[in-house]
C-alpha cells in the first residue's frame, strides 16, 4: 500500500481536468502532459506541472508510452491515470507503467487483455451464470459449421469481430443467402481494422436498449456495482445522451444485472473502475456483451445519483486500499442526464465543425454540472475528438432532470462553431425520449435535420412575417415563393449561428 504523492494524467481536455480536480482535493500533486497543439489548454494551466510530450498528432504525443513514462521520471510523479481513450485500454502500456515502478490507476494488464477480446471475455465468464446472446462461443474456423449454427440460431444474425469494440467490425446477416458475403466482409474488415480476423456469430437482437453497469473492485477481491447507465440514444455507435437510472429497469432486474456485472468482474480478477455492457430486449431480457476496462465518458451520471466520486475511488484502489463502500450502503438518489456537446453540425450530417469558440458561456444553477476543457476564445484543435463539453443535469425525478436539461441547453451560448446542442434539445423534447419508450434506433427512427429547433421555428415565425409583408406589397404577383423560402431559411439560419 503506497499513497500516491504526485499523479500524472496521461490525457487532455475535460477528462484530464476532471481527474486533476479530484487529485487536488485529495492533496495529490498533479502533472499534465500536452502536445504542441495544447500548450494553452486548461488542463495544462490547472496542473501543478506540465510536460510537452510531442507534436499535435496523438500518435506522436498522447499515445507515446515511452515519452509519458519519461515525463514521470522528470517530474517525480509516482502514478499515471490514463483517463479514457488514448492509452487507457492498452495492456502493454499498463504493463510498461508497472515495470517502470509506477502505479497505473486502472485495472491490471491481464484484465485489460482478457476484456479486450470479446471471445476471451466470453470464455472467462463461461463458468459463471451470466446470460449471453445465443451464438458461437469461439472464433469461427469452419464456414459450413458456422452456417449451420446460424440456421439453428435463426436469422437475423450478427457477425462480430472479437477484437472489435463500439460497433466496429459488426455485420448483420438477414438470411442464409447473405451468409457468405457477410462472412467475407466481416473477416476482411476485422483483419484490416484490428489485424485480427477472428469473428463469431450472435443472434441479432433487433431493437435493444444499451444498459451498462458501473463496477468498482479493489485489490483484495471486494467488488460492488453502482447501478446502471442507459445509453440507448446514440448515433453511429457514438453515445449522445446517457442517463441514470434507466427508466425501464425494475428493482429486481437492476439487482440481477448488478449481480451479473459483479460476477463478470470477478471472473477476470478485476480491480479498479469498470463498466459491464449489456443489451436489454423488449421483454427486458438482458445479455452480457463486453466489459470496458476504463473510466467512461458518461461516468458523471453515476456520480450524480450515488454521490460517489469514481476517480477518488480509482485512486484509493490503485493505492491498494480496501473499498470502504459496501453494496448495501448504496442507493439511487434522483435522476441524472448527460448530453455530449460536440463541435459538429447536426444540420449537415454531424460533420465536425472545429474552429474558435467566439462566444462560450456555460449554463449554471441548481442541478447543472458542466465538465469541459475550453474557455471563450479558445480554438478546438482538429487533431482530437471534437467534444466541447459534457452537460449533466440532476433532478429529483427524470422529468425534472429533463426540464433542467432544456433550461441549461437554452442558457448555453456557443458561437463560432456549430454544436450538437440543438440536436440534444430535439431529443429532450421528443415524446419517445420523454416517455422512456425508445431503443438504440432512436436517432435513425426520429431524427432528420429539419427537426432542429428552436432556430428553425423562430426563423419560420420571422419569415412568415416577412413573407406576409412581401405578399401584401406584391398582391398582383401569383408565383409561389416556396423555393426562395427554403433557401433563405437555410442561409439565414447558418449566418446567425456563425455570428
Ligand atoms: C448487438 C446488437 C444486437 N444483437 N449484439 C453495438 C456496439 C457493441 N458494443 C455491441 N453492439 C450491438 N450488439 C446483438 N447480438 C446491437 C448492438 C448495437 C448497439 C448496442 C448498444 C448501443 C448501440 C447499438 C447500436 C447498434 C447496434
């Protein structure tokens, strides 16, 4: 058991700041690393010390394990927190940190390795009583066997890459006739994307919800769960809205899923913070899919409803301390919702719209938490994920959290870049979201760019006035001005947003 004195955060942006804030509360000194593109970043200014680890591209900076470990030597940091993304789920990095005599604030390299392979993860939990989607338990070696299995399971099926994650390398196959082509594509995709062509088959659950369970394990074998996060509102496997608790789970199902998540963690000797991912079908059957061995982007909603600082727990666990929280101590308090504010244009197929934050004013007030890494006047670098902020609201009930979110979105003032705020507002106001009756197809089912409000509706109101005046002045003109209206609406909308 060794108390951490100085923590290097091997990340950037909001998560680097979020981790350093907790470290500071704990009296731990902080070291930031940064690339040449991030010299002026908030995480660099917040840290007690900062080390430049290379040029802007991640591969030459935030992914340079050697330079990061060297930065620990230079500054005397005794531990590394990897955040999410970058090196957070790289078993080789966790091992190199350990071999350098440093503390890795995260799970063991062995756990990362097992859970990094979906097939290894399934094998690890096979002797436990964990519900899994019917499918092949091993990598497919014989196509004819696999085809027979697919027929037994029943179409549609899903071919998944063992090394895949976050939806990469997945292929839906609707019928036996499509089997060969689906297989060829899945294997070649997996080979080129992951250097590993291992694939397996699962029954395709057509309209699932994505529900994940947060777990914490210490180095003494104690494991607890901190309930679920519902992440069904996503777009191309990119989560958009996350909340806790899920509006569909009953206390009994929640307890059962929690028990399963703890067992999954136990199966790989897990310690640290982790997330066990399930899909839930329309009958509320749940199935284990995979485990993420990092602190997740959406962890704040769990913090809001449990009152537990997950980063603080991760640090205690890394120091070798036993978990002081017992499962029975935990209860859900209220409801929290997170939206991800991206510098993307929802009116233009969510194309990244990086630029300078000409105006940047955060929402405030009761029940509002903003985790971000930017200030007004700062540029969003092109080299990294274009997430500007995570906006989290917490209320006594789900309805209250939604009300607060709409109010907070309307208070948020961002100009200079297009953001996903209007899109998130659309989600908050949608009946399917408000009723809780939605699945992972929400965005595809309900969203088209013309649904973006309030800009559009405001524009329409103003335009109606202009049009009325115009028609009045030109009473003899009979041509329908509809095309003109559409163009004017678009360009004016864009112009206003760019101000
Ligand atoms: C599935 C599935 C349906 N059936 N597996 C996508 C991400 C990866 N973690 C697992 N994913 C899925 N696996 C079976 N057998 C549907 C998805 C899926 C999905 C899951 C969670 C959140 C969003 C999703 C969007 C599309 C598909």
